[in-house]
C-alpha cells in the first residue's frame, strides 16, 4: 500500500473547493493508496493527472519509496504554468 503526501499549495487549493469536490478529491486520494497509477500520464509514467469537474489534480508517483505526492489542483488554462513551476 502506498502512502499519500500533500504539498502546501495542494492543501491551500483543496480547502477552497466546495463540499462535493472536496469529498470527491478525498475519495480519490484514498484510492491512490491502492492504485497509485490511476489517472492520465503527463509525458512520464510517474507524472500524472486526474480530471474532475473541469479541474485537474496533478501528482507524482514514487515507486521506490511507495508513495504519491499530490502537487496541486489546477484548471486547463493554468495547467502548463503549474507544471512548469
């Protein structure tokens, strides 16, 4: 089972979501513990995104450490800016 960690930026954006989106993201976080490669790869197998309600959750999978790092939540317009950051 993988461990899931959140970045500070991710925490900020998570707290700004409405209740239904928040619950959906929390459920997805729990599923990542069992299925870490859930979502669409973004150029590399370890760099992935999960879409929901027009937003994207960006995360990294560290197979050697058996952990997932949740980077940020963004929308399509700002996605490339967030990836570059």
